[in-house]
C-alpha cells in the first residue's frame, strides 16, 4: 500500500525557504507563532441541532408532483393530494370557519410543500399557484404561523452562484406570498444552493427534482 | 451522542509519534493520468542512512514526477545506490539516461534531530550544481524531503517549487446513513491529512489567508450560512459574519487586512469588503443581478467576480477605488467562480462548454485567449498553485467527486481520489513561510 496516507503531526508548516540552508528546529510554544503546528487540539465537530432532524421526512410533507423532465411539469395537482394524512394542528385551526368541501380542498393544497423551477430560473410556474395560494390563505388566517422557504438548485454550476440562485427562488416565493397579503414577518428565507439535493442522480429527472423551494412551517 | 473515536485516536497516535498510514480514511492518493514526453529525466537515488516510513529519495522522486517537469528514472535502471557524489563511479553513471542525479543521506544527531546532506549532479561532468546540509526536528522528515524537491525544481527550472505547500478541501462522507462534511488539510501530495472541522451541515468555500496561518469558510452548522475564520495552529474558530441571508464566498485581501464576501443582507447578493480590524463593511456592488465569488488581484486594488447582470453568469473585474466594472469573459453562456493566478496573468474558471458540460477553462488576461482545459462534465473550483503553473480543481470519476491537478496547458494531469466519500473545493495554499 502506498504510504501517501501517513498521519503524523503536521509539525511546523513552514520550511525555511530562505537562503540559509538550516531548518529552524522546534520552537517553544508561543501563542503568537502560528507556524507551530504541534500538539493540535482535535478538530471541532459540529452536530445538528437536535430539535430538527433532517433525516426523517415529515410525513405530512408532500411535494408538488416533481416534473419528470425539466420544463414539462407533468404534475397533476390532484394526484399527490389523495390519501395522505393531514398534519392535524395545521388543518384543525384553519378549517374551523370553512365549509367541509372548501376546507378539504384547502387542506389538500396545503400539503404541497415543494415547488419546482426551470433551469437557472426563479419564475414561479403556473403549477405552483394553487398550492402557494392555499399557503397564503392559511398564513393570513393564522398570523402566528411562521414559514421558512428553503431555496435549492440542481448540481450544475458553481456552489456560491447556486446559493444565490436558490435564494432568488425562495425570495420569488416570498414575494408571491406577500403579494397575496401575507405579512413578510411570517416568512424567512434560507438557501442551500446545490448542497442538499433531494435526488442524487446526474440526469434531467434528478436536476428537475432538485430545482425547488421547500416550505417548512417553523410555527403553526 | 456522536463520538469521534477516529479523531481522538489520531490525536493519540500523533502524540505518541506513531505513523498511522492505514488509518487515514479520508486521505488522498495520487494517480498520474497524463504525462509529458519532454519532461527532464532525473535519477533520484534512495537516500542512505536513517529513514522513516518513506525514504527521503522516494518522496523527492514522487514530488518531481508529479510536477510534470521531470521524468524520474526507474530505480531498477540505477546501476548502484550511492549516497554521495564521492561514491559515484562516473564510468558507470554516465550511461544513465538522466540529465540530473540526486544523492543524499540522513543521520540522526544525539539530540534526536535529523541531519540531511544532499547533492544535485548534472550529467556530463557530473559536477555538483547544488549541495546542502541542514538539520530538522525528527517529526519533519516529509518537510525535509519537500524542501529538497523544491530546491531541485528551482535549480533545474528557474521557477519556485510548490512541493512544500498545502491543500485545503471539503470531504463529504456518510456516517450512520447521513451525509457529513469535513474540512480537511493535507500536504499537496495528499499526505499528512488532518481534519479541521467535522459537521452534519454543509461546509463550503474554504479559502486561505495570505500568511497561510488562518483559513475562512462558510458553514451551515446553525442551519443558515455563516462565515467562519479558523486559526490553523490553535484550531480556534470565530464567526465572522452571521447576517440575514447569504454569507458567502470569503476571500482575503493580499495584505490580509480585509475580507471580500457575498452578502444578501440588503436584499440581493452583493459584494462587500469587511475591514478585519474594525469589522466595518463597505458595499461594492449595487445591482439587481447576482454578484458573487470575488477574488483579489495581487495588488489588492481590484476584484474579479461572477455576475449574471448580462443574463447568464460571466466574470467581471471591479476596481474597488473607482467602482469601474469591466466584463472579462465573452466565450459561452456560463463562466463562473474564477480564480486569478498569483502572477495576475490567467483566469481559471468554470465554463459551460455546451450542453451540460461544465469544464475548467483558462483565459489569458494579457491577450484574451480562452482555452478549455478539461473535458469532464462537472468540474468545479479551480485554484492556482502559488507559482501560477498548475491548477487544482474538483472533478468526477464515475459518480464520485475527486480532485485533479493539471498544468496550465492541460497537458499534464494528476488525479487525487478520496479513499472515503468524495472531495471537492480544493484550495491551494500560498507559499508557506
């Protein structure tokens, strides 16, 4: 086996590059001497905030039907709505004042939590209107509710540019909701760019699923 | 609770001074994928005397081989194994097909330090063109070998070598079914890798301070992006920015006193410069487009950056004092995340070469000539070597992220695959002084 993986102390980083051909030996630990790399403390480990595990998907969370191919959007809004259990609190609060039929339709639309975008675009597509309108109605009727909009991109392009593009998508959704009368105070935006794909492949289908904004209620 | 047994073990081994080659699960290994015919042939004789895990001569040979400028004569073709010029029989060695011969030896001093002696001989008269002795601490055998390789490279090519430099990169791996992220530091040959940060949330955009004593990066550990600065000797981290919205793309000014970055705290991704003494922010761009990925020119007066103000992302140059902004790239619809060579001559960037191919391209800023260096589909994050002669970048092999190193003409290429998980966003250190 090649020995390229040898772990030894980094020792001092700096090799004397000066004309003097003698290496400076190990120096006494001096807090201001950053070239002294011996006896490093272990790397800090950052763990997740325990209250918000990302591994288990929210059972009440349903994506707007992911388009099979980039711009076609074969999503049928009716189909993903059927048969899933609604998050109880969100719905109970919201439906109390409405007729059963309207409430049911609204509840179904509220389960749509993922909205998709075209390549390098941040325009909200017509397929997203129904779901976003329902969320707007819910937020207006529940002013204590807080919604986080998470912007995402596909893997093509550079990381920082994609962070900006993901934010542009999340902001487009925020502007749309505010345009419908939602208070901006109820909304927050975070972009993960291409860092958190929902599909891992390198193909059109995966990319289409990854160009998205996810809605996450941080307070009902 | 998640424990870090590996990290602790590593620390223990380190303290005990034991080599732990087999345990470096995230380390890089190197494959040369494309070589040059006209490289200078050189014979590096294994060093005599005290040797640690790797023979000093073998480390030097590997360094020179990977530079693209040398072809190292196979050991089996060496007629003998001299440790000094005095042991060389000219009649035998004159037939060796090498322009240069390197010989040397190591001895241990009573205080434990290592004493090195080496000579570089030129074919023909076998005259010594370089010869030195020096002493290092016992833990610095690899540093000593890289130092000798740098000296040989400088003597033979006239250019400074980069064998004693470091590389910073992000390693994504899986543990317990979850993606995790590590910020890693290693020698440029992949050896002596250490973990600087281990997180369940993404780490990106690592960058070096000009002194190479500190690094900065973006971490999502608080579930939103923040820029951190970390001291490499103490490992101490400080959060530099935590504004609403994007906190990204940190880049140190050449004098080390300012940090360029992308913030969207005023509503849109814009470039800012932070004075690192006062933390005062100056906004540099004001444009509804995305402005991001700043890099300083060596005089500290300008930034090159990515903007989609013309429709798609292209590279621009901003004069910080005057605000004058000039578009630099016009080839293709997508050019982003440029790095500027330390000699200010070249721009390396991610270029959409047509279809879904994102490759590394180079633009010569002296004449505008644009060339595509790679033909792999999802290349990223080019970063120049401090001598401006090589670029390290992230690429794919199969479905896995690996690192590549190539010469600026794209004719010499190396690949550094990760043993565990995938690696990306490599950043080449400045010279270490």
